[in-house]
C-alpha cells in the first residue's frame, strides 16, 4: 500500500521537475521521460498522473496560480484601504517565490502554449479576468468605473509585460524594481484623474 500523501508528494515533485526542466531546456525540448527522471519516478507514473505534456504544463500552472493567489491573499490581509489593496495585488504578483528565473520561464511557456491548448487558454483567461476585476474594484474608489477598468487593464498589461521582459532577459529578477514600475503607473493614473476632478 502506498503511504498516505505519497501521490500528492509525487505530483508536487513532478511539477517542480517540470518548472526546472523548462527553465533549463525550454518547453519544446523536454520530454515526459526526462521530467520523470528528474523527479525520480517512472515514465509510466508521470503519464498515469497527467496523461500528456500539455496536461502536465496545465497542472503546473494551476499549482503556480494557486501559489500566486495565496501570496496575493496574504498581502491583501494586511491591507486596510483601497490603495493598499491595489499595492497588495501588485506586490503579490511579484511574490518572492514566483518572480524567479525558473518560474518565469514556466510562465512564458504557459503563455505560448495557451495559444494552441484550450485548457491552458482557459486557465489564462480566468487568471486575467480575476486580476482585472480585483484591480477595477479597488480603483473605483478613485475614478469612475469605465476609467477604473481601463487603468486596471493597463496595470495588468504592465504586470504581464514585466514578467515577459524578464523571461527574455539574462538579468537577475529585481522584484522591487518590477513593483516600482507598476506602482508608478497606477499612482500617475490616480493622480491624473484626481487633478482632473479637482479642476473640473
């Protein structure tokens, strides 16, 4: 009989191995057998758990999205105002255990595969919609809904863009610099609307 929790441990080890393998070799060049070997399990087991490489990537991204959501909720728990909640969302999207080379490479692979794999595309749409909705909700404290939606889309685009640029860079990820780029945009947009409202 397998030990209780052994399946969860094996799945987690395969997900970790997938992230590392993508970082080292790229998604296109890795095989299920290579991932299984890296995780210390049989090739048959990885197929049993996940079925295909695309399904393994989808499971990996579900795990990373869960971790990302946990980081954002942790930051949100300390936020008391709408502006602090916006900052918490931004900070959570650059969580220390996420904004690192191996995970960034996995996210880039996820973005690419989402163009041709419906399950991955659906995951990405859910993530994007949730991010935009949470930002819009808090931005409405500073501007009308339509403007809040536009700024939320801009903020989300900046977050995604910083991740993608980092994936294409050899430089070490700078979490604080990444957060500052997005915060500057949000602060500029809030200030611009506040000035218009004061003068209008």
